[in-house]
């Protein structure tokens, strides 16, 4: 073993979580080392070439509003972007991008290497070094000892990774990269408990072997709109379409006949898989009444021969996979480039983490991404950003950044993980956010940019851009409130074309905008003295006015929610000494160690009566110390 | 400051004085809304002010009200106390009225909890408070579960699961917009919500029946002087209480008595005879009688059948409450036929009786009970909803469903409608104590095949 260098922060892994963590730490001024199993696997997308969708896009927007990287790279690598849920309301509308995987990797890699304070190095970490309870650094398989005050573990699916394809099994990370075989042991020795999770991916098929002519084409429709707040339109490029087709009776028959050879059903996979990404064999067997399932063909990039077969994730034997794929219309002559596989890996029980993503056992040791039991690139990035920020705040002896459930999907994500734990890979969904109407895709910057700016992750220019946007929105909303319109002939003629009822007497512009058919720009046509707004800004104003009653209601609920969140539980609080807690509550409280009364109340098994007991004990403690 | 809570804060005893107490931000606004002082207006000087609690023009009770501004109160918040003397029924109505006006029903021990949280109780009292709050919380939880009698739990769970189905459909479509999911059928949605709402309303109506059984009904005897009101009262009470005489206008005050009608506690009030009169004392009594009749659950309108129908009886017949029209003095020659009476008295069915020879008096008891409980309900079936908190939750659920329906009508998008439906679902869930934050997501994945 030799001392190979001293750093402030070491990031173990350079996937989506690792990259964000490294950028945040480096931008906040810390000397940061990123260690990755392979330089070629930086920001790898081992599953689908897609980012976003409801809740996930919300995460990406929030990362961007805080000063993270993901949105910028997604926009650079996008081969098409679609708007989803356009008819379903402001809270749940979202973008989804198809990305060029190689460009995504290349852009993130060059961003990493160009960032001041970041060193990137290929190395396989085998041990987290802790001496007398103090974190020292990490040791690699080649005996290099890197010393640091903070370590962020972002090992994704690499920890004791095992790939399963039918009867074939081998130790491996994703996409054939090496697994991290020994780090699990080091973590266990430090006292961490891990669980075995599983996920999977479909086969990749040669583009030239597919007959696309019979498939429905799906193109982008975002008209140049991207994820990042900091550029209005992304540069125009040639778009690549996706294709939609369906499984058929033949596909289902092949699966049913060979299900005994499916590792998922034969019992050779022990890991818990997500309900959110079921394999096709799982879908066909569990929903046997369905005559067909959707399959999307997604190109993996511009100069890339591989087509990702979304909907056909599988760990069936390779020969069966070929039969399954060739049963699809237009894919009769499909040539395989990579088979689908299931991958099992070790993940941390996230109940061992604080809301800062620092571990409870070892100070300065952080965990982020799929290793914490999540699934998805977006969930990983969001945690990486928070872990990166908090590693720096930890080194600087400052209070950690904890976003609460009313501020951001990131807050919901982390609170769920560390309060409830997870028994399967966790996917973000809008239904998980109780204040969904407040956490809109469009207002991520309004919610979070101030925080990013104070941390030093948002540049002065971006901050000014945000301020003037907020200003324009406020000005427009104020004007709508105080301006009226009187139905003169000219106005009536215009108005009738909108198809939004009739105008009788004078009416305030705000009331008018509440009519479901009308947009801000309609109102502006009637009264051109209103400020010109960008699409984002106009949508924000519309949401504020159209849903005012509901927004007010949620804000009131948030006020109530904050009361209990603000009742802090000290870190060294001894739950054992409280009289009157139920046995189950005591056990759970000791395990989770909630930081607030609010978090305590969300733990399953803690009843309202237990919360009252806890409240009184806290109040007593507070008064004694006063 | 906290939101406003309200509760009946003295043990409810039959006929005793009770207090409805409110604490929180809005107490002054709420009391000003429902209280009409007789003389002095309500100020912050903690004085008891005499007046009436009025709802939509109807007088609910005469009360003494005091307003205690923060911070020198038990909870360190604004407090209003409404002292009622009219017994358990007006007490309960006043509580419900405060809830309607924006207060929230207090959790068990919540006043004490607020007192504690706001630093009103000192440290030495903390342990005692803890025991009190915990035991009352646990006790009331146990009591609430016990009260989930018969089919109520199943009924609520059935409604919850229907709402969960609707929620899962909406949420799946929102979270998986690109999946091959059945679209939410917007034409069917209002009807589905309406059906659930109707069932909740039925439960609420049934709850009203439960309330009568638990807390009793208020029944008022009205009629012209000398029609036989006091004799009727005596018959129902089986003993002499009011002075019975042949001189019209003997009963000048309201005479009240509690009795038990086949298990249902009834408070019976005999009013002064209603007739335009020059006698000042009697005028007061008549006014009181009218007010009393308006607030009653049930009216017994008694008429002297030996005379022609009077103008006053016609007026009285328009009172909307349930009850009976008793055509008394059937032992004498009648002034009008039963057939005519049936055509005329539509609010309360007529029955010919004689308090002198006892004609139809047994039938009277039976019909009374039927009127009280509603004749369409089988006697063997106990009422399902008797707990005021459950009623409150049902009402909240129904309000949320109405909100969802009007949101649908106003063209609001799914994510908004889903908020209301989720609120309704949560309100029902707080009755049965079931449900977890992941229930909707679990249901989505049980029902739909989703994911790449």
C-alpha cells in the first residue's frame, strides 16, 4: 500500500450520482478525486437511452435549478425531446428526452476533466479506511491509498454485480464492465447492512436488421425546448424517431412455453426487482389476460447501430430471447448485438443514512445513487448532487442542505428513502409527492435557485436570469389582478374567436384567465400592455392563477407540515428514556433516528399517540436546556 | 397561531349546562358569525354576554358567551366559551355550527396539548399531561374502533376501495403517460363520484338517526290554547306535570320533560298556546313557543277536532318538521272530516285521538316512534354512524367529492381533480384508520402492467 494523494472529497464511482457529486464538491471549492472502474464507463447509460418523464423530469429540473449538470448534458445529447401529460395539468407536465448515449458519456467526461478541482482516475476501490472511528480515505485494488476527509460511495449496480442470462451467470458490472467484488466486505466490516437488489435490461438489436416500415413513428415535439433553465432553446439538430410496435400471441406463447428456463421463475435470481421495470416475462405471466404489450424501439445514438428494445427487458436464455424478438412484426430478421440480462447487486439499506445522505455510522462517509436502493439515472443524479453538496458542508462544519417534502421532489425522494427504507429499487413518481401542485416542472428555479446560488453552484449570470424571470412573473400576475377589461366591440370580436364563452360586464383579467380555454397570451392579445413572457413564464403565471384555490390549500397544508418538521430531535436523543412509547415505535425510532417530529410521525409503526409522547418529551427537553 | 379547534368541553349530562369551547385564530370571527347578543356586545373583557346562537335565521339556543383574548388563556390562544343551558341537543348543534363555520373538531386532549405546546403548563405538570393525553388518545382510538359497528367498516372500506380504483386509474395515466393504459373515462367519472357521494349522504342520514338514539330528540307540542296540549304532555309522561285546566292560556311558560320512548330519549316541551293575544306575558310565551317549534326535531301539532279549523292551525301546519297532527276531542262531534284533514296536513299525518276516552293513544305512541326513526328503516338494524368524529369525516369526504365534481365541471385537469379525490379518500381512511402512503402506488402496480 502506498499513499497516492490527499484530497478533500473522494467520489467512488463516476456514474450519474458520482458525476453530480464530484461537480458539486469541486465547484464549492474542494479538491475532489473521482475514481471509476473504467474511464469509458463515466456517465454510462446501461439501460434505456432516455431521461425524464413525470417526476423524473421534475428531478432533472430541480438538479438544474440547484446548479447541477444533468439537464445541460441531457440537452446536449438529445436526439429527440417529447412533452408528456400536456393535457393533464401544470403539476404533472414533463419533458422526456431520448439521448445519444455516447455523446452523453463524452460530454460528461469532458466536463469532468475540464472542471477545476476535479481529478479523474481509473481505479477499483476495495476498502473504505476508517481508523478509531475516523474516516481516512480509500484503498484501491492496486494498493493505492487516497486520503480524504469525505468519501462519497456511488457504486450503482457494481457492488458484487452478477449478470444472469438464462442458465448463464457471471460476476460483472453493467454492460460487461468489471464488478466491485470486495468493497461489500469492507462496508460490512464497518457495520453496514446491505440487501440484494436486481434490475434488468432488454437486448440491443442491429438497426440495419429491422424493418421499420410497419411500425408507428414517434417523433419529438418539444420545439427546441430542453431541460435546462439556462438556455431558452436548444440548438436545432437532426432528430431521430422512435418506433412503436406490440408483442403478440406468438411472443407470449414463446415466453410461456419457456418460462421454466427463466431465472426469475426458476429461482436462480434472489434479488428484489422493481415493480417499476418488470421484465417482459414478468409482464406476460402476471398479466396473462393482456393480449399485447407495447414495445418501443429507441435508437441509442446518431452514429450508433444499436437499437434499444424498450418493453422487452429480459433474463431469458439467449436462444429464447432471439425467438421472442423475432416474433415481433418487422423484427423477423433481427440481429442481436447484445443480449438482455438481469443484474443482481448489493445495495445499502438506506435507513442507515441521515437526511444529508451521510452515513450514521461513519462521519464523512456519504452514499448516493443506486447503491441506496433507487432505480433510474435521475434519482441517482439527484442524490449525487445532495451528497456532493453535503460532503463539502460537512468538511466546512456547516449545517447540511436538507430539502423537505414541500420544497422539491429531491426532498421527497431522500425523505422516503431514509424514513421508510425500501424493499425494492425505488422509482420516483408524482404520486409520491403530497404537495405535487407546488412542485411543478416549470417552477423548479423559483423553488430552488436561491439555494443553489448561496451554495456557489449557480453563477451570477444565472442568478440574474432567475431574478428577472421571477420579477416578470410577479409583474404579470400583479397586473392581471388589478387590470379590468370592458367588453367594447373590438374586444368582443377578438374574444369570440377564443371560444371561451361570452363577455358581459367589465371583468378583471385575472378572473378571465381562470377560464379553462384561455392562456396568458390570449389575455395579452386583449390587453397588450401586459408584459411579454416566455413560454415557461406564461405557464407559471397561468398555473398561479388558474389553480390559486388549490395552491392556497396546499400552502396551508405545508404550513401545518412545517410545524412538525421544525420540531427538531437532537442527534444524540435517547428514545429509550421516554416513557409511554409503544415497543414497535421505540424500535423503529432507534433505527431511523429521525431528525424531526414530522419525520418521526412518517415512520411506519409510529402512531399518533407515539408522536404525542415524543412531542412532550422533546418539549420537556427543550425547557430543561433553556 | 394554530387553526381553530372546537369541542364540547364539559361532560355531557342530560339536561345539564354544557360549554362549547373554541381555541385558535378564528374564534372571534366564528362567534361573531353565529352569536347575536341581546344587549351588550361581545368584547375582549372576558365578561359573560347574554344572547342567542342563530343559524340561518333559526335560533338554536340562548347562551352566555365569553371571549378571552390571548395570551392569558389556558391555551395561550384566543378562546371563546359558549355556555348553553338547553341540554345536549342544542349543545351539539352549536358544536356542529362552529365546525361548519370553519373550526375543526378538537382531537382528544388537544386543548391540553396546545396549552402544553404554548408553554402554559409548567414542567412539573408535563408527566401528568403526558399520561393524560396518551391514555385519552389511546382510549378514544379504541372507542372509535368499537364504534365501527356492523357494516360501517365494510361500507367505508368499500367506498375507499372504489375511490382507490379511480385514483389508481388517474395516477397511473399521469405517471405513465406513454403506456398503453385505458384512458380515464371522463364521462363516467362524475357519475362514479356521484354514486359514492350518495352513499356517503345515506350514511350521514343514517348518522342522524344514530344521533337521535344516542342523544335524544327534541319534540315540541304546539297548538291553540285549550286544544289539549297539557293533557297530551301528561299522557306521554304518564304523570301530571303541567297544570291542566279549561281556561285558555294556562301554560304560559314552556314546560319541559324528558321521557323515554321505547329506548329513545325524548325531550318534550309543551308551549304556550299559540294565538294572537293582547296579554303581554302570554305574547312572550307565544313568541318563545314559535322559536322553540322551529328548532325542534319533531312537532306534535294538536288541534281541537270539535271546532272548525282555525287560521292559526293553518299557519302551524306549514312548519316543515316531521311529526304528527293530532285531532283531539274525537269523543265530541267533529268540526271537519278525517278525509279533509288528510288532504290538508301533508307535513305531519293526521290522527284522530281522544285524550278523554283514550282513543288511538297506543297507535299514537307507535306512530311517534316511526316518525322519529323514519319508517323506512327496519327496527332491528342499529344505526351505523353514531360518532361525531366519524360524521365529521364523512362530511369532509363528501365536501371533497363535491369539490372534485365542480372541478371536473370547470374543466380542471386531472392533477387537480386527483387532489380532491385523494382528500375524500383520506377522510374516509381516517374513520377506519387504514391506509398507508404507498397504498395508491401499490394499487397502481397491482392493477396495471407498467414499466419498460
